[in-house]
């Protein structure tokens, strides 16, 4: 498949859009975790996190045969089998669930006291971003390889999608941080994604379309609530 052919361009556009959609959970996590840093470090953490995600995905793509090999069964219990991929998804889901629960607890206990909320360091933030990048990249790469066999097209799609994320990451992060209810909603999304990773690790397939539809629906409802609260404040 040639990149400049009609089929190649259609594949590039389709895969780029898919990578952007799959990267939404990643950018929400980066926005929330970087929001606990001092203001002057947040932008740098977001940019480095997204660049690291790009590096991780390209390296994993170059080792795609190794990635596919992660599906190999490592042990079986009765009729149930587990592969390295399953273990990575379960571990990543547990990490995301624990982190989301911790963030939710910090929000509930800290209230509006920023000193209680921003307790993380720049290094620990990057480490957490890299760990989740690995988990999110695993499914992203497997999906990309399943759709398109042309390696340059996949790399270009990943670069474009992460470039779009890099451009809009500040706006997304600012929007989340300026609206406390949006931050709670974002953390709830991450908890749901953590559970999704765990159940997928146990071979329970949940179509991601349902997840993204529920996220979009909840987001639309919250935007309406924000509009209602804004109008009510104007009347007062």
C-alpha cells in the first residue's frame, strides 16, 4: 500500500482519527496528574509526557513482532489462560484505578486547599506518565497494526495524532483544572478505563465504542449543567 495512493491516504486519515480517539484517556490522565504540580511546571510536564508517549509508541511499533508475541500464553489455569499482554493490562488497570482513587480522595479531602492537593514531584509525575503510556500504547499499537500493515503510515498517523494532542493539551488541561466538576468527571473516566483494562486482561471484551459514548454523554450533560449554573449566577 503506497502512502500517496487513495487507499493509503484513507488509511492514514482513518488511523490518525482512531489514534486521536484512543489518546483521549491518555491526555486526560496527563492533564490531571500534571495539575498537581506547581503552575510553572505543568506545561513542561504535559509536553514531555506527550513526547515520551510518541517515543514509546514508535519504539514499540519498531518492535511490533515482540508486541504481538506478548499474546503468547504463559500459563493456564483450567480453561483460563494468561499472556504477558493480559498481565500488563491488569497491572496497568490496577495502577490507573489506584491512582484515580488517590486523586479522587485528594479532591474530596483537600477541597480548595491547593497546598493539600499539589503534593507530587516532577520526577514522579513523569514516571507515572511513562508507566501509563506503556499500557495505553500497547492497545494503540496492536489496533494500528491490525488495521494497517504499512509501517510508515502507522508512524505518520501516530506522529500527527500526538501532535494534535500536543497542540490542544494546554487547553484541555486548563479547562479541566478551571472546572472542579470536570476534574471529578475526568478522574471518574480514568477509574472506568482502569476497570476496563482489568476486565480485558481477564478476557472480557467490552466494545470501546460504548465507553467513549458514555464519556461523551456524561461530558455533554456536565457542559449543560455548567451552562445552567452560569445562567443562574447571572440572574442572582
